[in-house]
């Protein structure tokens, strides 16, 4: 019995040492990696929020003087296409943004396409290129300024989408357990 207990304790000690040695890999550090990580954190929240709202509620607005849920989603789509087209060095195509009265599938397809454009833009950011200044209409901005502006905007709009979901009795993606 004593030998079995000793072997069991040795087994636990050995497995603890192995587990301790397998610490998670450190997250990439640096301006480009940090903005990429922030973008990759907000992206699934916005997509899941849009997917979660039932189609019948895409035209929902809490009061007559504010935007519909679909309009907020399309606003994210439009803003992302503007920003990420500039980062990708291609012209913004307004026709890529669905109508605010389009069905849920069309609105989600537009949002998904805007994230695809941004995936490409964020993947191309490096610490060596982030200070490059781009012209976006009458405004000149650095790549990092455009990228962080997009992340900030997505976070603001996700907060609005979350409020609309709660008003419809739905739990926002970041509050799910």
C-alpha cells in the first residue's frame, strides 16, 4: 500500500511539472499585433449579435427617432468598408452596403463581406507599416489610426446592438454564460 501511495504521489508531482511547463504562449506584442488582437476580439461579438436578432426584429427601433437594428448593422458594414478599403488600397464601393430594408440574410452577407475586407487589412498591418499616412477623402490618417478608429467604432456599435438585443429579451453574446 505504501508503494502504491508513493507511486501515486510521484505521478501527481510529475504531471504537475508537465502541466506547469506548458504555460500558454505569450500574446504577440507591438502596435500592429495589439490592434489586430483588439479587432479579432470585437469581430465575433458584432457578428453574433447580428446573427442572434430574429429577422422579424431587424426593422425594430425602440423609439421612432432612432435607427433600426438593420441600420446599425449596415452602419458597421459601411464604416468597415470605408476604413478597410483605404487600408487595402482599393476604392470604397457603396453598392456593397445593403439597403436598410433588406432581409436579414442580405444584411448579414454585407456585414460578413466587410469583415472579410477588414481581415485582409488587419492581417497586412506590421509595425513597419502602421505609421504610413493614407488619404481617406479630405482626411489624412495613419494606418494605425484608421485601424484603432475602426476597432473603437465597432465596440461602440456593438454596445448599441447589445442594447437592442436586451430590449427584445435576448442576451448579448458577451453576456452569455
